[in-house]
C-alpha cells in the first residue's frame, strides 16, 4: 500500500521572531528599532501575515495527507521523501534555499507578502493552496521544469543550486586556478571568482555581472537547458590570461576548474555556510544538473 502524499511546509523565522530572540522582549526590540527609525508595528504585521498564510495553507492540505513543517535553517537536516509535495511559504529566495535538497518533488510557491516580494517563484496566494495541492501529485502534474546547476569535485562532493554557483576566495583574496571551458584551451587565471548561473539566476547576480561587463551573451530563460558563466574581474599578468571570461554551457558541456590557491570555496544561491572546500590541486566540474525544480502553479 502506497503512502499518502505528505505536504511539507517550508518557512523561515520572521524578523519579528529574530528580534525577540536577540533582545528578549517586545518592548526592548521596539526600543532598538525605534532608535533606527523603524516601526515595530510594521515588523509585527509582516510576522502576523506570514503566520496567517502558514495557517491557511496548512488548513488547505487534504485530510488524508500527512503534513510536516521545516524551517529554512533546518533544511540540510530534513529528509524529503519521493511522495512529498513541497509548499514554500515566503519569499522567492526560500524556494532556491529548498531546491538544492530536492530530487524532483513538486514545489508550490506561496507568496506570504504580495507586493513586497517579486513573486517570480512564489507565484501563488495562500488561498490558491486548496486548488493546487490536490493536483500537485502524479506524473501528469503540470509544472514548469526549471534548470538547475551542479558542481562536482574530484573527490565526489556535490553541490546543487537553482540560481547560481560561485567558485572563488572566501574573503577578499585573489582566486588562482586553471579554467577549462568547452572548445577553448586551458587558461591560468587570477580573478575574484567564477559564477555559473541558470536562467532563473539570470534575473539576479548573474545579470548584474552581465550588465557590468556590457556583455552581448544571450542569457538563458529559466527552463532553457543552458547555463551562462562569467569570470569576475580577471587580471592579466605574465602568467595569467583574460581570453576566456564568459560563455554558455549546453547539455553535456562542463566548465572545469583546477585550484592553484591555498583555499577556494564553492557555494550555491548565496548560502556561504554550505560551501565545498577546494584546496590546492583539487578540481571541480560545473554543468547542468540532472535534477530540475518542478514548480507547480
């Protein structure tokens, strides 16, 4: 007998909760905010809005389903099952935070604060959950399949991301490495890092670097099976080059990097706390992930 679906509600600690944890009482937190010209009433209202959204989504879960909740900080310790329907209640970035721990489960993004969030990934309102959840299971579920990016090291460490993967120094030092891009000779480089992004990430950090460079590279769309990559602030010297600083990766392509620094890191979607450590002589390969994010609604 197959298990009933499980709705996993993903949320994050609100600013109001963080303030109470830091300052101890509502009054002390309000005093600290007022000193910075902010209103505690506004922060609490956003907290209440988030909690109302969570309650409404929870009430919309079909009665025969199981249900669980996981906070963003606990995602790396939560075991998602193949029968799960993942319901992200919050901001777009929370979808990206959850995506790296999934393996094809359908995801429903719920915007808890319409008008404040861009709503690119959290496309639905809390009231839509009652309609979307019953239709989110099954092989015929209508979903956008968003391309993801993957980094794999030579010792089999793996990192998955929805927006982008950054490889570079953990501080303000210079990253030194040898870059191997498709159809290009290897090039020793010194830079502030390499960014490899998806079409979903092309609306954020990747696009910022693209604008800064004045690039004419066609950035992919979210569901395109392509990645775009760029080198940040490549430095020319007698032993390092700048000939190979941006490009596209199609299915089967990879960007290879061999470390020539004491320590570099690779992290995805801005989560530096969950980084791969790359020491001298290690190599990492970045390309299109086999896993996609299945976004429903």
